[in-house]
C-alpha cells in the first residue's frame, strides 16, 4: 500500500471514530485544498458530519465559488455562518474598513468579529469539531495533534490531516479528481480573507501570504487560540 493510501485509510478511520464516539460533530471548512480532501472523504462516505464555512464578508470570489462547486460535485450545501452585522458596522465606523493593517490587535479584533464569534455559534451543541490543519503549514502548528482537548469550547478538536504533507494533499486531490479553489493555481497555497491574503513567491513558507505584514509567530486568526496561546493545552493520542 502506498504512503498516500495509508494516510487516507488512517484519516478515514479517524473520521469514522469521530462519528462513532463524538456525534454530533462538525467540520469547519475554509474551502481550501486541505479542506477539500476532508470534504471528499466525508461526503463520499456519507458520514453524518455537518460541513460549515465562515463567510466573513471579505472572502475572494474564487473562494465563494467553491460553495457552488461542492454543491455541483456532491449535491451538498455547505452551511454558512456570518458575522453579526452590528459588530462589523461598529468596527468599521470606529476604526475604518481596513484597520486590521494598523496593528496586530486591530487585526485580531477583526478576526474575532468575522471569524471567532461566528465559529462559537457554529460549534454550539456539538461534541467535536474537525479542522484541515496540518503540522507542515506553519511555525505555529508544529506541535499539532490529530486529537486535542479544546478548553475554549469545552469539546474535542480533531485535525485528521495533521500528518499530511503539501504533496500528499495535492496527490489526493489529483488522484480523486476533487475540485479545488482556483486561487491555488495563482500562487495562494493558504487562503483567508481577500485583503489579508496574498500570493507567495517560490520557496516561501506556505502561510507566508497570510497577514504577511506580521511576524510568523502571530499568524493565527484566533480560531485556535485561547488567551493568546494556541490551543495545545492537552493533547490526546489518536
């Protein structure tokens, strides 16, 4: 069995275990390459895992187009969670539309409003949430485990692709003819909101295009952070 087949089988087993032991569970998809691997595995196996995405109001057109691609390919409508309009309006009125460029604090507040608060609503009532995070993605994720306790949301978080490399992800997508975000062909290996994401140069870190004006150590939006620290407080062996 090839290394990719072994990884795929292990990931399938993880997803099946989540369904067996942690229902109800949800998968938070950013509609990027890693998340399309998990989307393909979940939907082809008809696993009862709800897939949702955070529609921040600042996403690329190519990212939004993935919603239709998923529906066309799998007959599945991804659930969307949006920020509270009044919170966005207050932030923009007080700080300006693009205040996130001014400081890390301003950027994190924008992320809190547009991503962290909607995530809380998306996770409410579930036992576990699934992400497409991988250790190879950035310096902030090198200690990533497949299964972790999430004290912020009082639930278990799973990162089934933690062991996967960038090459593994793309080999899976190509071999299984999985649709993917067109931005990946334009130099965007990691995709977030449009004003906070840029294409990268050859040889740069895969997340170099995210919040490129900040130090690598601060490049998290807050979805995986508690009190300024990454949620790696208590990891659980898979």
